[in-house]
């Protein structure tokens, strides 16, 4: 019988009530959870998080990160080789890895029936279009390998160890250099024709707002209006330097609330987590987004009080570890899906 994902992750396979762990001290929030009754014990998993400017390699047992390192994202071959070398060096001492997970910037080919499966496809990042990430890593590491978007991985990690434990439907939104979202239903990332591309949806604009947007594909899609570069272009200064009472934040909150409202009405998530350099770590912005979402819902969803909405729209429980641990979670998922390939 294949072990459940939560058992492999170092937790109980039984569903528990959604728990928010953001307030836990690091030693409690991220320590491993191995017991003598664990079957099997937390396997050693390697992870890679591929970012537009920086990439991370790590090894972990459950949510306990044993080793990690961050490197600049250069050309594809040199970046993947450098990340693989880090993992190989660590495992020479720590022992063999059971699986590898990769959470990547996109767009990605995730349909196994298509020729672009395992590749980064039409990315604007120079040199990375059509890069066969999965093929290159499988050639080096003959173990189960999970491959998905970084936001799908983060959603999976939050469902295992963070603010979405026990939630059946989870959305993880990141708002930073870009805007992206991952969806988890029943513990699995949602794919279809492509993976979700939430940052590129069109939204209603504030009356009189004629900012053209910065997205090279769509101009004033959500990413073109509310990402870090868009905020800097609109305000004339980087987002991190703007005061809480700067008028740009009301615009950004309204724009993000257009998406959160749509997601609540279409996907009905029990957790809608907002992370990234723009949305993360700004309680004032989170409060504005919740309030703007409530206005847009207009009381239509029965029982969705302000207190309940605050439990749904919230910060990730894993903080800046959601991305790296997302890669680990994808490795655990691959180990569960392909146990016969585990060493």
C-alpha cells in the first residue's frame, strides 16, 4: 500500500482542522516530525526552486531543511548543473535521496501527452524558452521527480505543513516581480489545458485609471497593474519604499480583490494565501484586500462574515520557506505517485 502524502511528509495521514502556523516560533513551525511509529520515516528529499533571478537547492526530511543554498539564475545548463552539484555534494554525506521536486517559474509544459512536457515554454526570460528541465534532471537523478510551478509547490507545502492544513481546496497567490497562482484540489495541483495563469486575467479598472500596464503580453492584466514593477512605474518609486498611506495601495488592493472575489466565487477555496514581495508581510494591505473583497461579494456568499473571510484570505504559514518547501512537497508527491522508482 502506498503511504499517504502526509505520512511521507512527516505528519498524520488523517485530515485535521485547518491550522494557522504563522505565529509559531521557527523551531516549532519547521522542525521535523519523525517518530518511531512513522511508516515510512521521513525520506530524504531534494528540491530545486527555479526563480527568475535566483534559484535554490535544498535537501530536507519533511519540513526540516537540512541543507540549502541560493545561486543566481544564469543560463539553463549551468544553473541546473550547479544546483545538481550542490545536491550531489550534500547527499554524498547525508545518504541517497528518495525523490526530487522542482518548482519553477513558467510557463511550463505539464501535460505528459504533449511534446513540451517537462519544459519551460514561452518565458520572456532570455535563454530559457523551451528548456527541457525535467529531461535534464531525470538524466542525472534516476529517482521519482516532481515538476510543477513554484506556486503549485508552495500551495502543496502549505497544505502539508502550513496555513492550509486540512483544507481541501487551496489557492496560493504570489504578488512580487510577477503575479502567479497555484490551485490545489484534494491534495493535487490543478492542471488542464495549461496550469493556472492567474496573473494574466483582466480585471475591472478604477474609474479614470488609464495606466497602460507593464505586462509585455497583455499590458494592463493584473500582473501589468499590481506587480512590483507595475507599482514602481505607477508610483515612481519601488513598492518597498512606499508608506502605508500612499494612495497606490488602495488601487492595488482593489485590483487584487477583483481576483480574490472571482476565485472565491469560482473555486470556493477554504484557504486563499497571499505571499510574495508585494503582498507578503504587509498586514495593512491584507486588511484592504479583505475589505475590498467583501464589498465585491456583496453579501452573496452566505455565512462569509468578516471573521471567516479573514480565516480564508491570509498570509502563508511557512513564510519565505513556502517556495523551497514547495519543491520538497513536489518530490514527496512524486515519490507517492511513482514508488517503484524510489531507491
